[in-house]
C-alpha cells in the first residue's frame, strides 16, 4: 500500500502561514483595543461623575459655583488620548484585514509592497 500526499509549493504554504498568523495577531489587537476602549470610557465617565459631585458639593456647602478651569484637573486627559489612539488602532487593523482579504468585491487591491497598497 502506498499513500501519496500532495503538498502545496513552498511559497504558497509560507504565504498561508504568514497570513493566518497576521490575521490572528490583528484579531487579538482588535479585541484588546475594544477592551481598552471600554475601560477608558468607563474611567472617563467616572471622572465626569466626580466633577459633577464636586460641583454640587461646592455649590451646596459654600454657595460657590466652580468654573470649568477649576474642575478641569479632575478630568484625566490621558484617557482622551488613549481613546483616540484605540479608535485609530481599531480603524487601522480593520482596514488592514479588509485589504488583506479584499472583502469588498467592487475594488481590486494591488499590493506592491507591504507599505504601499493601492485600491483601484
């Protein structure tokens, strides 16, 4: 009894392995970016709640209305930077997956180099 196994050419096998690895990595990046985005929105929401509590406290106890500049240190602006960064990561990774799989059938995707992909 003889068994014959047909293997794809070496170039195709390597391309398949690198594409599946890249896809898995992009999927992991998207999942972590979504999780980070949710945590940042939650933290920013709590800082907004804290500022409202502080404004109410100063208004009821001392009769003094805090100005925006006085409440601004309660907002952590790093959260806004991380939120913008996560949104850009989500958009970029999603577009990369779309281009690599060319889901859109209306366009033909030509990649001359990994950095220069054009949609025609």
